[in-house]
C-alpha cells in the first residue's frame, strides 16, 4: 500500500477540524494566566476530535509519557477504527505556546502532523539543537557541525547578500546568550521570540516574515512537527537531540533511538507523505487567532501535504449559541 493511499483515507480537511477544535477550546482561556487550564482544554478537545475520525491512530509525539499525561500521551491509540482503519502516526501539540496563550502573546497555535505508520520520529521530550532555512537554497547549505557564523555566511553567499543582511530567529532564553552574542558580532539581525518555535521554524519559509534562518535549541517534539511542515512547503532542517542527564538518555533509548549523537536531516524526522495542520489561537506571523464575535467565532488555519506540495489556507466561521 502506498503512503498516499493511506493518508487519502484521512481527509486533509479533517485535520483542520481537529486543530480548530483545540484552538477554539484554548481560546476561552487566552490572557487568563492559567497555562495548565488552557492546555487541558485544548488536549481534551483535540482528543475528542481525533476519536471521531476513521483511522487507527497512534500518538508518537504527544503530551508526554503515560504516567505524566492522562490524555494524548505517547503511545495512546486514537481514532474510531482501532484495529481496522488505516494505521496513522500522529505528532501533536494541542497548544503550542501555553505561556503565550496564558499571557495573550503572539503565535500560540494548535498543531498536528500525521504520517503513515513509521513516518515520524518518536522524539523523546528532550531538547533539540535546531537549524532551519526555507526553500530555494542549495542542498547542504546548513550544517550543525559548523559554527553559527559559518552557517550565516553560507546562507548569505547562497542568497547573494552580505551576512549583515541575514535575519535569524532565536528563542529568547538564557541558554542562547552566547549564540545571540555571536550573531550580533557578525552584524546580522535577530528576531527574538518568547515561545512557539514551531511557528519560528515555519517563518523561514514565508518571505513576508523576512526571517532567513532559525537557530537554537528547543523541544524535540516541536522539531518533528516543524519538519512535517517543511516537508510540505520546502526547506532544510538539521536537528540533534540534547541530553541533560542519564534519565533523558534512557528515555530516548526506550523509544528506539540508539545513536544519541546523531544529526538528523529533515527526511529522517518526517519521512514519506505527511499532512501538517495548524490553527491560530492568538494572532501571529503565521495565522490569525480565534476571534469571538457576536453570534459567531472565526478561525484561521493552514493545512499542507507533502506528496502534493499543496498548501491550503482555511478561514472558518463557527456559529455560537
């Protein structure tokens, strides 16, 4: 059975309905200062929506391991056709940017990626060093084994501009002080984001953001989600898992990762046909957030598919009682 045939049975627009449900649920708690409540609302809504689909789904990237996450945990089975429907691997983040949502900041999303069984890396909940660029550049232009300076210079040369004209997106974290200092010494621009590095990676594919590169460490699960999107729209990604202690190394081995020093390419994190969907919870560079108006709500979503290279922008109106 070909990958495309498997995913044909999980309609692309059904994925949008799943992320819409999570975004709408989380939107009731935007700016309320309660991260856990917002995340819980999104998780419950996404799980209910997934369980309405005809598929035999397995969560390979979710809210954590079973003892930490009562719903949408890694290994959880979802779908309305367990044992008989198409076998689908699912990577999800019902509320990407929980702090953003709680503080009503930009770029909070409900995010989901699906692939044929075995298509998504079972990434443990550890950090990942990430390096990403958008489409249209020579293969191999970025290399995690090289310094940030060398990578900026390589991308600048490929684009025919000076390094000072390159803009890099980086998570605003103390651990990135040395990276930020090196980039500023080089003279390139830096867009610092407080959270939401899935949107940060995807921003490299949209010329209107003016972001050329994404650098720094963030969650490994978010790295796989971002790779599913890049598979659909083009771009390059390099990732390396980072381990702070033996417990994290043991968790990686538990999920089948043997080479703990491996530098992953885009197609090793998300391979075969993939569908990526996201709905805005709050306004951001990628999507508008949920708007609650008199008698209705509006949503904005994007859904992409790797096999066709199709990107659909979906505006939704939802009547309220």
